[in-house]
């Protein structure tokens, strides 16, 4: 109870008495009204309205559904603060009162549930809270802050779309770029960071394994693409285990496989969807080459038509600028206490935030704990694995998580834009 009261006291500080309630209401609204990548129409409108109310000059429709809020306060450097906007095609199972009940059609025309299962609702709420706090404390900083509502992080296309739409030419180019991201493996009230490589690159591939369809009772008259696909799925794992130096982290995952329509029909083709992760561009290239080589070799061995391997979504690794991390971490420690900030290892998860380093901009994404400390301690004692991000049952410890995010980001920005 004391922890919750402290969080709410901060959220209400230095503003109207209802500020804490406003941010909590905003979070619950965003959580219960999620939208998929590049479809964040209403989400963008709400964030634009919130940033305007916080004193920023707002431009909408940057990179399709992106939002840019510019807060100027005299001469000084420019700091970019980024939040993502989109949600995931997940049916929520948390059971909380503000749970999402939204369903919609995805890009393939399938009916899907929609949920903020990756904490972007927390990110947006922290962005708005930071904008409000900075607007109310303009006597403590000088310069310009760019508040970015970025679409389509989950499809790793939104950052590129905003940059291609002139983010660094139509608006002040930042001297620094900051972001936070929730995590499921850290208690609320705590922050974590990685110096240097923090998040892997991510590349999506689509493979069409082709065969010759026919009757399931006469397999000798067919070339079975399902059998070929099964062989390929297994063979792909040997790229990492036998072709990549084990000192270089890499992952090949087959996340989706679709083929066939009936028990006794051998189809003409099977569609596989893959993601590959790495930190080194040369490793990424070897993974792609290995996938193509194996797919074609299997087809040749089984007298099948040549398959197609197409690279679709792609984003580079997120490398936190070491010197910038060293500059910001003391601010995080000042905001939440040195004992609540810790270094952590890199992850093979991916983000398109790394693209904001374009033109040499120093970047830093830090992690925000969101699990109630009691629940975290209980799970650790029992050896349980807590629900991860992208899980239908992931749910953050709302008030302390938002309070910590706003405090940390506000302090980091103000220390980068001090009054001269």
C-alpha cells in the first residue's frame, strides 16, 4: 500500500490534483482500445491531443500514423523521446477490468483479437507524463524536446517510415535519442540498462516450398511439399549449430507453417514464415544464405520445383551508444535511487529504435520493471517463469511502473538540457 501511495503521489506532484488520475485513466483507455501496426488512427489522435494539452506543437501523419510533438524552451540541445503506438494480434486473457475486447481484421483479412501485450500503452502514458512534467518545469531546462509517437514497431516498419517522411529534416535533428521499454523480468520501481549492443537485429523471411499435389493414397505420383517443409524446418537449425561461430549469437525460428486443406490431399505448396536474429551483419547474411541454400538443395534432392525465399521486414540491431549510456545512467540513479538501477545482459529480442541513430545520433533505450515486487519474489522463490511480453496474460503493475518511467525519463531529459 505504501508503494502504491508513493507512486500516486509522484504522478500527482507539481500539477493539478487530478494529474495522477489522468495518467491512470489514459493508460486504461489506451489498453482497452488497442490498434494494430499502421492502423493506430485513434491512438495517434489521442496521443496528439495529449501532447498538445501538454504544451507541444504537434504534427500528425508523419510516417503514416506517426505523431511528432515539439516542445521548445529557448536555446539548447534537442532531445528525442520516443514511444511506440501499436498493439499485437493477441486475445487478452488477463481478466482485468480494463482488458481489451477489441477484434479486427489483420493484413491478411483474418479476424483477430488485439491487445497491448508488449507494454506500448505504458510507453505512451510515460511519454505523455514526461511531456506534462517538462512543460510544468520549464524553469529547470533549456532546449527542445521531440516527443515521438511511432507506429508499427511490432512490424519493425514505423521508425523507417517516420525517418523516410523527413523526421530529421522537417523537425529539429536531435542531439540525443531516448526510449524506455517495459520488461517482464524486473520488479516495478526498478530500471535496467545495457551498454552497447542491447537488442538484436530482426529479419523476417517467407519461404514457399513447392511440390506437386495429388491424392494422399497415391504419394508416388506427387512431390509432397509438407514432407519437404518438415525436413527443411529441422535442417535450418543446423545453420546456427554448425555454420555460425558459437561466439556470435544467432537465432533461426520458424514461427508459422501453413499448407494443405484436407486429410487426404497432398498440396501444391507450403508457406513458412521465419525470423532470424543476430548482432553482426555478416552473421545475418550467412543465415539468409544458409536458408536459401538448404531450401533449394532439398527441392533439388526431391525433384521439386524451386522454392522462393523472400526477405520482408528487417531492422538492424539496437546498439546503445556507450558514452551516452554513461552520461544518462547517473540521472536514472538520481531519479529512482542507485539501488534500483542495474546493468543487464543483451537480449535477442528486437526493436526498430536503433534506426533513430541515423546520422550519428547517440541513442539509449533503458528497461522499465513492471512486475509487482511481491509477485516477482514469489516466482523467483518457486522457480516459476513469469508471463513474458507478447503473452495473453502479461499485465504490468500499473501505478508504480508509470511513476518510475515518468520520473526516470523526465530526469534524464532535464539533465541533458540543463539551464546554463
